[in-house]
C-alpha cells in the first residue's frame, strides 16, 4: 500500500533532503510549513542554513510543475504543497488553540478523512514530526504518526562500544604472549572486528589468565597495546576502558578518536591530559585547541556582559575545572595566568572555529552529542594536515531540541567511521568521579 507522508516543519529544518527520503510515496508539505521555513531563513545558525536549502530545493522542483498540483520526484514519489486544512475547526475544538502545529495536524486529518470516505482505502496517511508533543496530539486524533527515521543510527543499546570480550582456550592467550600478535581469521569469529577495536581475551576454563589487545588498522590481526606507561600528566587509567581511551588518544596514527560515556567517566580529563602531553611535552602538535558548543550551537552570546573571553567563561567552565586539576592550581585566576604564559592552549566556543582550517593541532570537541550530522561533518572536514581531533560526549544528555540519542552527530560519526583504520572509538562505562556521581548517573 502506498502512503501519504505529511511533513512537519522540524523535519525539513533538520534535514532539507527529507523531501526525497520517502521513495515512491507521496510527500505533502502543508502551506503553513512554508511560512515557518520563511521565518527561519535569515537565521545565522544551522536552522537558517537548512531553511535556505529547503527554499532552494522547492524552487528547483517548481520548474517541474505547480507545487500545489503535485510534481514528480526522481525516486518515483510525488511532492505536493497543500493549502487545504478544513479539518482545522475540529483540531482547534479538541486542543483549544490556534497554532501552526494544529494547522499541520488538520492537513493530515483532512487527507485521512478523504481516504476513509473511499470504499477501499488506497493509501495510509502518516504524519512525520520530530516534535514529540505533535506526535502525541496526532495519536489522540487517530492519525498514524512517526519520527523522521532516515538519519537515525543504532540506539544506545546497539551503539558500537569499541571493544569486545572473547572467551578462548588458554593456549590462544599463551600464543599471543609468545608471538606478540594473533591472526584474526583462525579465531573463526561469527562477527567482524573493526580496525582499532579492542579485544579482551579471557580464559574459557575460568582462570584469571587474560590479555588486552587491539585490532590493527588493516583489521587482519590482534596486536599488543603500544602504550607501555599509562601515567599521563599525573593521570592513570582506573579501569580497562580508560586504558583503551588513552591508547587511542596517544596514538598519533589515529587522527580521529570518539569517546562516549556518562558524566564522571573521565572523558574530558583523559583527553586534556593526553593533549597536554602531546603539545607541551612531546611537541607533536603546535597547539591544543579545546572547544564545546554554546548550546544550542549557533546562538549569539552577544547579550552576555563583558568581552568574548568573559562571555565564554560560563560555557567553558567545565574545561577550566579540569585544567585547574591537571595544573594543580591553588588560587582562583592561576589557570588564566598559566594559559596566557603557555600560549599553546586555546579554549574556544565551537561557533568561532567553524570555517577555519586547522593544521598541526590537537583538537578536543567536548559535548559533541549536541551537534547535528552536518555540524560534525563541517568540523571534521576542517581538520588540517597533521592534526588529531577528539569528539566526545554523553548521547544520553542532549540539549538540542531536534536531536536524540540515535540522530546526533556524535553517534553518527561513531557508526560511520567504525570501519576506518584512521579512527578509533571507546565507550566509557564506569564512573570514576565519586561513588555519589556514579549513583547519580545510573539512578537519576
């Protein structure tokens, strides 16, 4: 059965190409959606960029015919801009307000009523929205409704963790310690291992014999970790996953590292310690650049008092807290003097690094779960020759109105790059901040 997909404004503002994501089915854009897109097109953030892209796409499709009559799409579907929302009175009576959301609901309800009036229902009407409350209201009206699913990655329970545990015969572990590598093919695994994935070998006989290895960049064999000493700027790994994170952070052959984990698992502290070692001690990189989005990304901070540094300080304070710990500062303001004296450490809002080319730098992007796919692409594509970039965050704590744990930029890049030898990922699971912090992360 063919379907009629009625699109909410937030779907197009999230992904302008959503118009082409519904294959051979009919796509309906309510006229009020055009008004909402028009109101956003002057924004300087990603929402404004997407609004302008939608406008250009629709203008190009206008050459194929009148949008209010319907125009064919290249994928076999059909696009139509719908002006009729005569069911609005019913929707208004039920929800008691005049709003654009209710006008969009009315368009979907009108199409469903038209289908129900036929002897045989030919098409199912589906309202597509990223707004949870709109989907709830649609359900109350008896409409089929769904989130926009085309850009979603695996859920948190299915997200690539970056490591796996294997139970093997103790002779396999002995073989590794003898030859310092293990070919993967003879292990006859029922699933694939990805480049730079960590493997914990455990004795299937139940003894304490074990080994921690890493898949090589070609994905053909298991190798020992190259990091002999995990004490980095006074920071040592407190669990196996932190040990894996340091391995990725300090390996110059892996220019892209992603780290996920709840609050208190040590993401920021480990990344900063590794960055300071590489920049200040090893001089592998010219500068340590630390950035995080001013949530939501692209919002103007001009209304806050003071110069740029003063405006950014509240947003960047978690970064400064970790730097104060690493530099063991005693008094307030000491960290600012240290950073000014070094000159090689830059703390910046993500808004200010877009559009730049960044060569020879150790780049840390904190709170990356609040970035969209396009923003992550924009940032990673700015990384210049000889740079290393770390993207980290907690996919369970998202402040962006149109992103969730399965559609944010961090989980997107984890899934897209897991098969690439130039990237590595690790999911930190155990909180090390304090017992209270771990309980809070787990229970609240």
